[in-house]
């Protein structure tokens, strides 16, 4: 099964958000850390939604 574009974007958001959150914690920049956590949450939701849609499409 091939990965859709939205799933790839979700994984990208997960990685970039995790890096931002880590950098924000390390540099004592709470705003950057919170923004990173929000990006991680959005990436997770996007990846899960794309995964569910792909499974349903393959089932039908």
C-alpha cells in the first residue's frame, strides 16, 4: 500500500513539530515549544485521518 500525500505531510509535521518543541524547551522559549506541540498534534491528527481514509478505501 502506498502512502498518500496527506500522510506524508502529517509525518513531516510530526517531525518538525517535535524538533521545534525540543528546541523551545532547550532554549527556554516557551512559545516555540507550545507551537511545536501544536504542530505535533496537528500532524498526528492528519496522519491518522489519512490512514483511516486509506484503509476504508482499500476495504471497499
